[in-house]
């Protein structure tokens, strides 16, 4: 399986040893966590291969005891945790949102499905109960930070479900101020947009998340991490974006020649450190999901962010500027 953002490279190399704090260690810890079960030489985060099992399209590419064809599913729950191991106590790698497609290669007897997300290629374990057979393609997506699904056309009814920004739905018809989904739920029309709707300012999308708590692996309005914020914002603008900071630093935009010249920053530039990313709002401020001091999405002066991160993750490694497509 190939993905748009992977055209710039085949696979990224396995990363080195993890550092000991959440902001700077995300990419390294994720890669290392799966080394015991994934073949050396390919990034385990985006390679559906374990030592006992691998995707059939990897025959001759990786070593595994057996190869299987995957089966298509979609996320039926509001969100599904994607974990490094089949346990509710295992580290959270990322989250899959309602409506996302996933190829599943193995389902354990204790209810864990192992597979690969169609959107960004991430591989991990999800609760099998969060998945359903694929249905019609979604017609709408959630554009509010979060919204409710009501069992009928009234805000006085107890909500049946809570959805986060980016969740995808099949809308059957409009019912006054509500969109009625194919499953009979009622969602406020004001919180939705047609699936083909493209935001025009990904920085503004990220800014909506101001104050949302930091959550390692999070990708919802209940909790988000630094690279998850970037991915959500860019995806809303129709820009394919990989999941982790090291992937993003390799795949997105073009590196500026002088990454430490702060006055060159423009709105939308991506500022990278080892294991962290921030989005420039202008030449003086950034928005980022920051675990070091705020444990939340914050607006921060660029100089303060650099000074605060320097002692933990070192200097800025690059500033990348997205070019219009």
C-alpha cells in the first residue's frame, strides 16, 4: 500500500534510542516500541509486518512466518485508540476517527485488531469492537471542535455520541437544523460541512484548538499532541500529512537555508526540533501542543518556545515552508 506523502521516500529508517521526555521522544519511542515484533530495516510505524505475520503485498520484501490479505474495515466508534500492543494499558500511538478506513490483517481472540490506517499508513492495534464493515463513502465531516449525535431532532434529548473535529459521516437527509445520518443520528448542521469542503488556512484551524489538553498520541479535541495538531490542521486543508514529527520534517515543504533566523518566519512555517513541531502564526509567535510547560495547545512567543525547548530537545533542527500546490 502506498500513500501520497510517501512518494518522497520509500520508508524512513528506524530511529535511534529514545529520549526520556514526551515532547522530544515521541518519534523515537514509537519506532523502538515495535522493534521486537517488526522486521529490521523498515519503519515499523508504517510497515504492516510482524515476525509472525505480514501483509501479503510484502512477500519478498520482509521476513515473516506467514503472509495474509488484509480485510477492509472502517472506524464505527467516535474514535479508536491505536496502540503499540494489544492491551488497554499499552502506549497510545495515534487515534483513528469515526469514518476512517483501515486494513485489518489479524484479529485476536481477546478482541484486538491489528492493521494499517488508510489515511496516513500508521500500523497498530485497535479494539475490534470499534470497527465495522465499510459502508458508503462519507458525505460530511465534523468542522466544530466537537459535537453531539442526538437520537432524534431535539437538543433536549440525551446525546448518543460525541464526535470530534475531522470525524466523517454519511448524511441521509436534512431535518431542519439537523443532519440525519444513515444510522439515524441527528447532528447539528452548523457543526458539519460537505466532505469535499477544504479549509484555506491551516494555521487558523490549529488555532481553534487553543487550550485543548496535551495527550501523547492524541488526535481529537479531547487531547492532541504536537504532530497530531499539525496533521489535523493540514488534512482539513486537503494537504496529505504523515503522523509523526520526523516524518513530517522529511515530507512537508522545503527547508529554509537559515533555520535560526527568526525574523524570516512567516505564517504557516513549520518549526521543528528533535521530536517536536510548532506552527508559526507570524514572525513572533507559534501555536503548538506543548507538553514541556503548558500540557496544552498554546500560543507562545517564538523566542520563549526556543529557549524553553533548548534545554530538553536542543536547537531547532529545521524550519520548513509549505509551497502552494
